[in-house]
C-alpha cells in the first residue's frame, strides 16, 4: 500500500503539470462536458450515463453510455422492472450522436427495447458479444435497427466525442471500459470489471491500454465500486473448475448446474468438465438456449455437437450420464430450476442421487428466494452445492478493493467518481481512494440528480439538478404504474381496502338505501360481521349530519373516510385504504 | 476429525449396551414420549416444543419448552408477527404440567402474552434473566401469573418429567439447555448456543454437566443447527471489544452504538470502554431502557450511575464526550436509530464528525432495510462501522459446525434432531453428524407437522401428522388475518383491485343504471379513461346476456369477473382482484 501511495503521489505531481500546462491542444474556455447519470446515482443496476458536450453553454453533442434495466425494490409491489428516466433527453433528441454499450448484461443493455423507440434512430455500438446479446433483444421487438459490433481496436466517432474500447475481465466475455476523448479532457468510463489474470476465455484485461491512457492524463474516471467492501483481489474464474469437478466425481445421479445465463465462459467450462466425466449435456431454459446458440455462432463457445442432448431424449439416458445446464440461479418462479425443485417440470424429476450446483450468489434482495429454492431441492434428498457451504463455487464478476485501487493508480485520473454501487459502496470507495492519496474533493459523489460540469481550467461543479422518476414496467404498461398506484398498492398490501358505496338518486340527490361496505385484505368478512355492521352505522352517522339532499359530495366523502378510518383504527389497529363511492342510480 | 469419529464410535458401542440392556429401571413398553414442534420444523424462530408423555396410548403429561414469536415472511403483507399454532393443545389443557423457557430472546419468550391466556394457569419456569425479560412482557398485559426464576442447579418437576438446567453461552446471559428425564429415556433440549470459552459475563458453558449426561446415556438430543454452514468455531464475544475501542480512539464526534437490545453483556462492554475514553452514556430506545434497568436491578449489569446521562441533557455535553446506546440495529422504521438517520429525532442530529457502530448482523430478510439505514447514515458524512467492512464487529450467538460437533460428541445421543434452522441448515447438520459416525436414520428430520414417538425398545417413528397454521398478528387482532385475507392482499399488492358495482332495484331485481368501476393500485384512473370505459362495456355485455330481471346473481358475478378479467389481462398484462358487487337500492 505504501508503495502504491508513493507511486501515486509521483503520478499526481506529473498530472498536475499535464493539467495545468498546455497539453491539450483542442478546447477553449467555452467548452464544457456534463456527466448526467439517468439511472440515478447510488444505484447498482439501471445503468445509463450521458456525456453532454456544450460550447458556450449550448448543447452540441450527447453521447449515451449503456441503457439497462433495474430491479424493483420490495415495496414496488407488482412491478416487473424499472428503467432509466429519459425525460431529460426528450427535447434534445437531435443532439444524440450515439449509444455505446460496455457489455452484455441486462442492467446495461436491457432497457433498449423500451427506450430506443423514444430516442429516434441513434447509431448503437458495442463489443461483439454485447452487440449480439443486445440484438437478440431487439429482434423480439418491431425495432429494425441493430447494434453494430465493434472490435476492441476500433473507435467510435460520435460528434465531438471519440470513444475507444479497453477490454476488461468480468463475468461475461467482451466486457469493455471506454476511453472518451473530449475537448475538455479524457474521461475513462470504468464500469463493471475485475482483474482476472487467467480468465476462462484467455483474454485478459488490456492493462497496456490502461497504462497508456494514464500516462496521457485522464481528467475524470468513473469506476465500478460494488466490491469496495471486500479486501484484497477477487479470485479468478479458474478456481470454479476444481469445485465443479469435485461434485462430478462424487455424484452418482444427475448433475444440475446453474449460473447467470450470460456467463457463457463458465457454462463452457462446466460443459468441458461434464464431457470429460462421460456425461451428455442438455440446456434447460430459454435464456440459456439463446445465449449459447448465439455464442456458438460467433465462436465464443465451442463443443462437439454430439455431447449435447435434446431434453426430450433425457429419459433414455441413465441419470449418471446427464449434465443439465439449467436456468434459474436466482430462484425465479418461472424458471426451469424452480419448476424442477417444485415437482412441476414435465421432464426432469429430482431424486436423492442427484446433485445441484448453484454457481451464482443471490443478487441483493433475492436472498430469501434463493434460500427457499435450496430448501426445496433438499427436500428431494438431493445434494446441493452453494457458495455458503462450498468455497470457490461462485466468484464475483466485480473487483474487490485491490482491483479498484489497482485501476485507480494505473489510470491516475485528476478526479474519480465511483459508480454502480449503493451509497455505502461509494463511501467505502472514497476511503480506498484516500489511501491512495486522493483528497475528499477529488472523489466526486454527486447526490441523486445532481449534474456535474467539467471544464478545462476550473474544478468540476454542480450546475444542474434533474428529477429522476422511477419508470416502472408492470405487465404490458411502461410507466403507467406511477406513484399514486404504487402508494395504493402499498397501503392495501399492509392494511387492506374498504370500499363504501353510497347509492343516491341521480335527480334528487337523496340517499336511496343503506351504504354497503366491501372489504378485501382487511379482516375476514365472515368472521367480522359485528365490526362491519358497526362500521355501517359509523358511515350512516357521517352522512346524516346533513339531512335530505346531499350537495357537497367531496366533503361527505372526506367525512366518511375520516370517521370510518378513526373507528377501524380504534377497533383493529389497522388503517386500511378507504374508498367512498357515491353511486348515482 | 478422525479422532472425534473414533471416540464417537466407541461411545455408540457403549450406548448400544446402555439402550439395549436394562439400564432404565423405570418405564415399561407402554410408556411413550412424543416430540411435537408447534412452531413448525425447518423454522428459525417461533420456537415452541411439546414433550408429551403417554401411558398405554393415553396422554398423561405435557411439558412445553419455549413460546416464541416468529417474523412474517415478505409475502405476509401487513402482518406484524406470527405465533405458534396451539390448536393441538386446546382439548389437552388439563394435561399441561409446565412451561420451561431456555432463554430470554423474543423468538423463545415473545409469544407468551398472546398464548398464555389460552392455556390456563400453567406454572412457568426460566433461568433468572430469561424469567425477568418474560415478566417484563407479562407486566404489560392483564395476566397476573409470573415466570418463576430458577437457578442453574435447580430442577423442575412437571408431571412425569424432571427438567434440569445446563448453562450455555449465547448472545444473552442465562441461556440454558434442558435435560429432560422421562420414563422412556433422557432428552437433551439443546436450543440456541455457542461454546464461548471467554464469555463477557465470565460464566462459561457447564461442560461438566454435558459430559455427565452424555455418560448416563441420552436417547435423543435436539440441537441448534443455524450455524451449521460455517466452518470451525464461532469466536468469543471478547474480540468485539478491540473493534469498539479502535472506533473510540478514531472518533472526534459522537459515537452511536447499536446491537440487539437483549445483548446486555455487549452493552455492558461498550459502556465500560466508553467510560474509559471519558465519555458519558445515554440510552435511546424503550427496549434498551427496560432491559438495562432490569439487568442492573438483578445485578447482571454494573456501572457507576454518574456515567449515565439523560437524553435531554445531551445538548449540554460536547459531542466527543457522548456515547449513545441506540435501539434499531435491524433498521426498524420506528426505532431511534432509524429516526436519527432520517433527521427525525428530536434530540440527536448526525454530523460528519460522528461514528455509528452497528454491532449486529441483519437477521435473514432484513438485509435491505439495514443496507438502506447504512446509506442513510453515510449521507450525513458520518463514519459507519458494520461487519461487512469491519471484521470482529459482530460475532454470532449461534455456534458454527465445530461447536455443534463438539456438543454432539460430548452428549453422544442415540438420536439427534437438528432444530432452529431452515431445511438447508438441517441437511447440513446431517452432513456434520455423518462425519461423526451418525447414520442417516439416527439423524431425525421430521417433515412439517410430523410427530415422532419415542419408546423404550423401538426406534422412533412418525405416529401422527398435525396441521399447523400461520397464526398472524396484525394490529390488535390475533389470527383474524387468515389465509383468505392474506391471499387478497397479495393479489392486490401485485396487480391491484377492481370493484364493479351494479345497482339493482331491490324489489324488481332490475339493473337501475350503468355499473360503476372503481380501481385502486391497478392503473392510474385519470390516465386510463379509455380502458375503464371499455371495461364498463365489457361488464354491461356480461350482464345483458340475460335481459330484464336477473335471478342468479352468483352466476352473474362469476361471469363479470371472468369476462372483465380476460379483457384486462389482454389489455394490460395484469390480473387484478375483481370484486363484483350487487347493490340493492
């Protein structure tokens, strides 16, 4: 650490000269670049960043990096996905010069089908495999445009921006960092990565490019910080092989293997080991099928066709010759593994001779589902291997503090902005950067919606604050479940709903019969007759304050909700959502 | 391991003689003892076990061990607590001879206020501190009976059962295992424990008693298995002191400390260290207040009165002299720590000079809340110490695999039944037991509701299957939120609710005006007018199939729900709860 620190001090001194001298030959005092995170900062998923170039205050060019989906938090009832909020872009669409993707994970490419139609025909670029995965998604829509696959030695010209690619290791092949050259300085977009010296696809990170851009002088680096709480370095994917092999040696029944369906290198490794142990391989799950097919087509996976067996032919193969690559590592209820564990799969049945290898850690928020899945598999007597009891069964795709500090000292930017973590990860990254000699003001942690502007001769500053909404996708609707709907769902989920229908004569305005009370999710109506009958009295009392014709229904509704709410809280300790309805008949 | 294994084989051989010979001088072939877990097996919390003695098939005596609360899972919307289902006991109340508590944690004593009134006046016993904590709860109710505090060298006679206590270490003082002597054999009730050789209260586990009962011969041991996935031994509480002291040395503002409010030894340790560093201590939180007061009264905590400061006097004390013991380690929204983190505490405000020490790991299911709490504290610029980044800040109260294997080989029971874990922990315990030479059939893992019967000369067998419901507590109601209510809450939470009101004339049965559709949590009604107006048409079509007077309203309601459900699914991809209401006016 000491050495790194000194090394970095020396670099900082050098950089000082670079930045305060005349090393940039383009750009004047009128050039600025803003970084605008549309996914919200302090967010692990839903990645989408804008680089906005202005001259003399006027927007000239916008470059978009990534367009991912996010996962709803536990209070977003019924919401399937969340996507970045692009309303900021709506009146600036003619300035968008391109979208560049860093890699093929859903939290970086998955928002494309929802968002692209609203952007106009913007050119899209990505490293080969990421482009292929993104295009698989576009093919399922009516969008005709495709993401252009890029080699790592190529460049993208997007208005004033020149983007070049830096291959880094992660949990999916062809992951890239981006070097973004601008009139104001060089930005290094360091999203998800780790330094794996022995990656399964034999393509290590391009350290030479990282060192070279560091020497040139980087104004600001954005860096993955998700693993900043872990000490040391994240291990190589290689160690997983030994664990899989051990399970293969022990098992005398079927072996089921699950991991993220985009982690094709790990799937390739598992296939090779299964083959070595005389097993045939079947793929169970649409996402795995599609990803494997595409990866084989592009040469990212290789295996003899005869080791693959169709799932329908499994019945004719002895159990100890079967190796099943199954989707559902996160315990998703619609996945093959979930159905197998719950006796609902039409082909695969678990027995106590079988082994299930879970080679993925639960993503934050899904721990309970994964634990339930493990319990369910165990109930069949099958052996389960998962990372809580087996070391080396899953290694993270994200670097640990060592990886981060290595990148930071190699790039040695003037400013660094941690991304891709929650607030505690950002703060922990700041501690790491401090160990490398970075002062607090050099570690940029903008609050939600704050926009930072960089210029050539001044320190970056907050120049704008944009409001980002949660754009929720539920069923077929994009954004039609808004905060009002969600708030109602939350209240009803916790306390239930009480609907009070008051029938009135449409011409006279007189109440025509006793109000009717309907409840759901509140109390079991058959057992709570007394309560509900008293509630009816409470409503009638609220109504009879004004006799005869009722003029101001808004006021009456309010009074019903208040007096009924008060009564029910006293009797049950609950505050259900009360919906008074005036029905004109 | 090898040695343990051999040692155990020798013991098993010896036990074989004990059990197959004539070593028991009481009991005949007509005596049986059943173990009935009312909290459900495969459950971490909600502990409640029955030991039921029968002679010639007739129930003679029932002993209850523990009576705890459980926590709702994430799909139990709005439910505050769950408690054990005691309906099995309802026609056997005259056979209950006593309740013995193992220790003072809520998942072992917290169900008492809800359940005791339904049991009759059963005598209750617990180790001193556990009795005190249980009685604090009873004092808040109209129950007059109290739990009798017991010394560790005392015995409880409860019908045919003789219960003696074995002190073990855990995360609350006065935790006990129970030796339950019966005509059929000795049962060892080994709930929550770890082997801490240097506990903070200087009262280590009574290993001698454990060895002695092992030599006598134990028929069946129940054992805590929650930590069975962790290798080695759980560290001693002592190591936490060093970490707290380090934070005290670094901090130049307030120090806030939080842990489980029952962990009074850890609170005592923190107080001593804070005092050493010249700070005064304030307690913030009702549960901590009460527990500390009771523990001081009983001599379980000791500190000079003058180091304690009232929270109202904090304003007059410099920040770097303050040490605040705060409730809310699990991020509970009503807790002091939550309010402090969210700027809603009337006295304590966080600054960037402050340090917050979270000395507790999130309990399963609360990870998200704790992470949000950490983020929120960080936003004030305060330093946060939590176990993901600081080793030795929390050590579990539960043993790891080493602790469990040590207990198992010391007690050397004929049968062992892991308890207090989910299914994966039970299965992992079985692996550990296998390493000690226990065959599969000696490790008892009854399925949910299965009742095992032990007798003198035969292997234990499943003799009954009882159905256990989730008894949910929501607000003031016990059990009135049942499965129907919960199912409705779940559907509405995920998909919303649509109420269709059809007004009909009460005498003629004719529909009096167009049906009205009310939705909540489904779509934002103002923006979905078209959808709802078409939905009205769909309902009217469903109604007009039979013209004029409508006789069979059940059928009509069904038809409305079906056709409207179909229409809304097609249009929105959602399946809201549809409630057709016929309103007679």
